[in-house]
């Protein structure tokens, strides 16, 4: 940034005679225009170099924390929630105005909670106490420069497809998105145009009770039928 300021200062000084000398009837010297041109090119060069696109580690962390469809919860060393992202609030119905522990959010026994606090991934799924969503849980221990733990970051994803109990209305609404998503993924296969149609409407029913578009009878593509 300092280089850009210096180059611009040089450009200003070189252009100054062109502005002031004619006021006193003195012609400006021809080299000033060349100097201004060189300074201008230098400004473009350094500006481009200084503004080269770069994604820092903090940018990546912020993007994951705020935008990724994953619940992220920070716990202190005693298992108390320190903070969470927006996805966690919605997925687990977290009220940040109240103190809570991980045990208040998930149906988990002492052994499972201990494994989470140790930064170990659980092979089994846990149930959200407030929303009933089946969760896949893994965690990472945060350590200081001496290697001592000062907390745990817990990452939780939906595991709806593995849920053995009846789905909630919200979970079933998520499940019903897959034909549309599948159709969009397959839409680029021009050699097999019917494959997109089959994917989008393969859960439609002849009586009109299917999804995603509640088509019925012969309104459903023959491929999908």
C-alpha cells in the first residue's frame, strides 16, 4: 500500500510543472508527460499486485461457520456451550439466551458425551432432544500452545436418511427435495434427455398423492411411470 502512495506522489510532482509553469508564461518541459506516464503505469502495476485475489484462512473459517449446512457448537472444557452458528440454532432449537450443555441438546449417554469431549467421532447417531432430528456427530479438541485442552468444537450433520423412527414433517419435507435436486444434476446429460424427467418425477403416483409436483395419471411422464 505504501508503494502505491509513493508512486502516486511521484506522479503528482511530475505533473505539477505542467500545471504551474504555463501560468507564468513558461513552457513546461517535455519529459514531464513521459514521467507521468511511467508513474501511471507503475500505479496500475502495484495496485494490481496489491489487490491480487486471496482467500485467507480466517475467510474460509468464517464461510464454513456462517454458510455451511452443518451445525457447529463451541464448548468449554466443562462441556458448557460457549457459542454456536445459525444452522445449529435451527437444527437443534438452541436458545442462546440460556446456558446449556451438550447433554441438554442431544440424547446421549455418559460414554458418548465423554467421547465427544475427547474429540472422537461417534459411529452411532444421536437424537436431538428438542427437534427429534437424527444427528451424525464428530468433534475436535481445541488446544493451547502447551497442548492442554481448553474446549471442543462439535460438528453435527443431519442423518435423516438413517433415522429408524418416523420422520417429522420437516424431515420429510427435506427428503422430498431429492427428486428435484437429482433432476437438476442429470439435466446436463444431453445424450439422455429422459433421464432428467425420470429422476424428477419418479416419486409421483398415479392417484396424484406423490411428490414433488403432485402429478397424476398420464400427466406423469411414461419414463417416470
